[in-house]
């Protein structure tokens, strides 16, 4: 199971970080491209690199984000299956 999920739009203009299924951060570029951000997150949540996965947001969830200004607070509420915790 991936504990840390980074979702991004196909246009590459928005990113979301979920840890253990909960939305932790979102932005055009997470933490303005601060590469140490993910090291701090990994340390804080006791994550290994194998706990992370990145996935493109599926069109239906992208539409949701555009309509609501964000994604739901937990990825189990994503309606179009952009990510499943066990994949």
C-alpha cells in the first residue's frame, strides 16, 4: 500500500499530496518546488521512498477539482478513482 500519494493534473498546473488517505497539501507546485519538503514530510510521517506514488488525476476528478477549487479532504471520496490505496 502506498501511504503517500501525489496527484497532478495532466497540464501539470496543480498538485495534491495525500498521506494515509488525507489531503495534506495542494498547490501549483507543492511547497513552491522545495525539494527538501518531501524529506521533511517523510521524516514527520515516518515514510520510506517506497511509500510514495505519483499519479495523474483522472479527467472526472480533474473536473471535480475545477468545479470545487480543490479535491475532497480524503481520497476515498474521489469519485473517478484517480488512485486506489492498494495500487
